[in-house]
């Protein structure tokens, strides 16, 4: 049996990989639409005999499964437009197939032409990719299912009901919430950032070699950069029409960039200093380790309190004080090589930069939460 | 004339559909639409990506069909259970579609078997047809991708690489000009652009690895390039992150000329490499300018300032990233030049 701890670990992993369970919700939306559409067709058979048979049920199921991917667009209005465009293309494909069904050669030629057109229109933007896949699949299914001359009204009915049901599921029953999705992507980012600091702590303790840390850091930082990029891409899907409304979200994304690039600097300088000059003086080492640990805990704290607007923790003042002490310690240190001192001082500056960026992120995050 | 990528892909798709219909006319292929759907899914922008996706599609379909058949054999007496399982498969297919293609195809194949079972159309013949028609579709897609206006990931990687080098050079020049002349308006932040460009390169590189069996040596060289470009990008992101700090400290007068020289030399190095990339003509020996002497001069000039007092020391520390990251960027450029020279030899 699966233990409670295993289940918990799995849930944490899912939450990290799928911030705000956005993909989970998308899959749920698809499932409901794909199951409800044929059910609606089956129910409508009582009034409309043309809908009886396997063909209308199948195209309704396909419409429910595929139409979800056609809702591409920045705003809800554009998403609806894409959706309606795809639905129209689907219906057009059924009618086109009906028109050419009498001749196999003509049907094949038209399908070849259709396959050219639907791939070609992708050049006009991402929204046409989903539309083209849906339209082509419906044409293909119509060639298979339109086995007798009077099957097409059933196909048109199946596609229409499928479009209607998917529209309701997609825009009213389980609407997408990109704003929340964006905010939900921040805690995984913070956890990944804390992971980077953990590697640096181990390096400073001498628990790992600079070469080993370099490898670990490379992967962690690459992952962090991609997380920020995904987060930024999400901004493109925000359903806010006014520019002012976007400001805190935009600032959150910028603050994330700042955190990630400052962590990059800290990692780089610390590795450089350790590579060329070995471990720093034990006093500096202890103090620096403490600061890294405190910032890491701060990141985890912010990630854990993602669901409610929190005040910037009191630890900030203490942390800044620690950083001042560390700077003073480094400046008074005479035994260090001049350029070694440079790198360590820059590391401290960068740590201060992380704190500043985190403060900015927290402030805008709170503001963004209020706008939800 | 070279057609646009979308035009090329559209022609490839049209050709593949024609080939499948021709095969269906000549040989007993019952459900040619399965092969066409496979082509739709497998045909990618480059040959390498198509090979990669075709392999995944075939493996996941075969496994899914076996699992689906087993499940249906166990549950065929309970249509309610099959319906519930079908809903679960729809969910899993959709959940994994954008994140793990292989898994999505696996769940989709099970879903298909259950769907046929629910429609009382299940038979081993159907399962076998699905398997071999998927294979036909995958083979046709890969063949068409390799023969009709083929685009190799190698070529795409070259395009991306050239464009990315240009972006790196522009970003570096903008930042350095801003540091040397703080009165100029600040340059745009290019972090997202840099990360996105690198991500495109990474995708092209991953796809190229599938083509590696055909030109293994060349692929290894491109891997080295990728790591070096990533290195430059990391350093530029760092330099951009501290630009306010550098501007606050200002470039100290005694080393301003050296800074300008560093910028000019790195710019020249970028231009030389981009020129070689664009013309695809290798000079007898590509020699880039090193910055070792400048680094030594800078160290000597800055040392007295650090000892002179706290304020000067802070100004030096504020400026340090300019030299540090510039030197690292140049080291990566020198490594790229070494690589080009190695190819020449």
C-alpha cells in the first residue's frame, strides 16, 4: 500500500511541476467535455433521429477532446474568438467532406490540399496550430464515418453539440485562471532558489568540492532560469485588460529575474574564490554560512506562506545587520589576497541584492493577490 | 529559393498524406487514417525531431496497446468500469500531452482500445492494425522529413547559433556603452530574450543528438559550442543584474581607457566569429585578441585604490564585474575560436 509520506511526497512533486495544478485543471476540463459531449448527443437522439448511430457520438467525443487546445489567446475575448473559429472550421470540414465524398480521387486530392492549408496557416500564429489539428482530424473522421449519403446531418449535429458543451465547460464551468496560475508559479521558484543556496552552504562548509558544486549549480540555475521564463510566458495569458492592472504581476516577474541572476552571481563568485584561494577564514566562513542559511529559510518561509498575504518577515533587519558585519569582517581581514577579498565582498553585495529583490517580490506579490 | 519553415512543413505533410493514400490503394491498409494521424503528430520542423518523436510514438503505442488489451480482457464484462477507465485515460492523455509525449501516447493507446471495446468493435485484428499503421505513419513521416525539403537540426542549430551570437554581442555592447557613458538612456533588459534564445538552442541541440549517428564528430563540436554560448549568456545576465551597482560606482577614471579597449576588443572578437559563421569560410587560422595584458594592467592600477580606504575599495568592488565578466566572455570566445581552428586543422 502507498504510505501517507509517499503520497505527500508525490503531491509536493506534482505541485512543483504543475504550479496551481493548472495542467490538472486543464485535463479535468478536457475529460468533462469529452465525456459530456457524447452524453449530450446520446440524450438528443430522442428528439433528433439523425443523431443516432456511432458517428455523431464519436465526433462529439473528439470535439470535446481536441477543442480545448484551440483556446489560445491573451484575453478571454481572443480565446473565445479562437474557439469559435475552430468550431466553424470543424463544421466547414464536415460540409466540405460531404461535397467531395462521391469521388475517392477527389476526396483524397481535397484532403491533401486541406493538409497543406492547415499546416501552412500555422505561420500566422500559435492560435492556428490547435485550430488546424482539430479541423484536419474532423475532416479525416468525416471521411471514415460518412459512409452513407445521409450521415452528414448527424456529423454536423455531433460537432455542433460537442462545440456547445466544450464552450460551456471551458468558459463557464471550469474557466482558466491565468492570473492565479502566474502567482502559483512563484512558490516553486522560491523553493528552487533555496535549493541553490543549499548547494552553496555545502560548498562553504567544505562538504562538496567546487567542481561538484559547479555541476549541481549549473543544473539548478538552468532550471531556475526556465522557471522564470515559464512564469514570464504566463504573463502573456493574463486576463487583465488595463495596463495598470498588470503592473504588480510584471514587477513580480522582474523581481524573479533579479533573484535568479543574483543567485547566479553569488554562485559564480563563491566558486571562483574557493577555487583559487580555498576556504575563507573560519570566522568569515561561519558568518557567511549563517547568512546563507537564514536567506534560504526566508525563501522557504515565503514559499510556505504562498496562500495568504504576509508581511515581510522581521528577520530582514537581522539579516542586513549580519551582512554589514560580514562586510566589516572582510574589509578588516588582512590575510586575504586582494582579489580574493574582491570576490567575497561581491558575494556579500549580491546577497544584499537577493534580499532587496525578495522584498520587492513580496510587496508586489501581496498587491497582486489583492487584485485576484 | 528556400521555402519558409511553415511552407516546407505543409508540403511535407501534403506529400506524406499522398504517400499514405497511395500505399492504402496498393496494399490492404484498412484504417489509413491512423497512419495519417501518426504523421500529423510525428512530423516536426527537423528530421532529428521527427526521428525522436517517431521512436517514442511507436514504443508507447505498442506498450499501450498491450496494456489496453489486457485491461479490456479483464473488464469486458463490466461496461461501467470500462467507461470510468476511459474517462481516466482521457484525463491522463490530456494531463501528459504537453509535458510528456511518450506517456500521453501510452495512455491514448489504452483509451483507444477501451473505446473500441465500448463500441463493441474490439478485436485483435484492430489492435494489430493500429500497431502496424502507426509504424507505417512513423516511417513515412521520417522518410518524408528526410527527403522532401529536409531540414536537419544541424542546420537549424547553425541558424540559431548565428542569431544568438548576434544577440549576445548586442547585449554586451549596450551594457558596456551604458557603463562608459552613464548619461545615455539605459539599455533594454534582455534577460528573457537571452534565456529564450538559449532554450531554442537547447531544443535544436536535443533534436540534433538524434541525428548524431550520421555525423557524430560534428555533433560533439556543436555541444561544446552550446556550452560556451551558455557560458556567455550566464555572464551577460550577471553583468546586466549589477548594472545599477556599476553605474552607482561609476567607471573609475584611471581605468576608463582600459575598459573602452576591453569593449572594443571583445566586440571585434564577436564580429570575427560571426563573420566566419555567416560566410562559412574558415580563415587559415582564426586569431582572436586576448586580454591578458589588459587584465594585468588593471590589477596593478586597482591595487593601490583598494588599500587607500573604504570608499575607494567599494568603488573598485562595484567596478569589478565589468572586468570579471568581460574576461570570462572573452575566454569563451577564445574557446570558440580554438574550436573553429581545430575544425580547420
